[in-house]
């Protein structure tokens, strides 16, 4: 294996992330032992996630380098592919449903929610899904306690109604395919339309407050266009809430 380090870019929090041979090296934080336990639990359940290899002599995480193209850089996903992503999200949630999080772990979950009852990835989005021969969610560093609804709302919003230029009827059809793939029960279907807007608004508030306090890289992201994006995404999600509701009823 070569020891040459190749800096990896493309993410918003990728500073210090490098490729070494067929591995990825990332900064180590106090949450990593718990995060790696989550990844191993999900992988043991049969879900394809990057293999956790360990820690190198510089104290960095060592993970499997998974080949592929990010979904955000690929052609728009078809309804069948959105359903596939929905099934993948469901398999991740089901793999961690019996995992009891240690309250002493300093999780790096940026968007906490009340009633946390499930350990989630917390950023299941097109910018973290590699597609190709394997479909794999990467960047698990923000994993931690959340709820099924909160994590699903973020994933569904980011994959299906994240572009306000799309006709709401077309976006709703994609949303329905995603949620059908997930296999959401009636309660989730009833709660999801409102949760989509709340989750987008929470993302905007995270960036806005980070800009005020100088918390990086989120503060810079706010002024680099992400703040405006999430504000518009919130408006779009809330303005068409009834459209999403009707689409999720038409099973």
C-alpha cells in the first residue's frame, strides 16, 4: 500500500481528510469509538457502509475508501432509485433500533431533537451517498441520538424536495416514491409533511447561529450560499405542505 497522501475535497467539512492507498484518513474526535460502533453495527446487519479499519500512527481514523460518484453529482435519481435510497435509509434505521446510546459520549450531532430514541446517521443526503457498483452512505462522524422522523425528514427532503425550482407535483411524486421505499407506516406519513419544513428550518438556523458565533465551517457556509439555500428550502417545504400530504396519502 502506498503511503502517498491525496487530499480529498468536495465536502463542507473535509479539512484534514486524505486518501492513502485504498483507505481514507480523517481526524479523530472523542466521539469516534461510539461512531465506529454504530458503523460496525450497521455493517453487521448487512448494510453496506465503509469498513472501519482503526487508527493510524498519527491518531487518525482509518476507513475503507469506497469507489463511486456522489449522488449530488450524478444524473437526477429516478423514482425507482429514490425508492432504493428509501429502502437503504430504512435498513440503517432498523440496524440501530436496539442500540442504546451512552449518554456520556460527546456525540457530534449538530441538530439535536427532543425525544431521541434512535441512533442515526444525521446527514443522509445526496452529498453523502456514493452511487456506482455499490450504494453507500459515507461521512458518519455526525452520528448520534435522534428520532426516526427527524432523520427521515432530512433524508426525504434532501433527496426529493431540495430544489425549489422543481414543480411541486413532480417533487411530490419523488417524495412518495422515497417514502414508499422506506416503508413508512401511517403515523410517519401523517407527521412527515410538517417535519420536512421544520427540519429544513433547523438547518438554516444552525448555519445562521454558526455565522453569529463564528462556529466553522458552518459559519462560512452560511455566507457562501448555504444559508440562502436552506431559507428557500424551508419556504418551499412549508408552502407546499398540503401537496406533500396528499402525495403520501395516495399509496
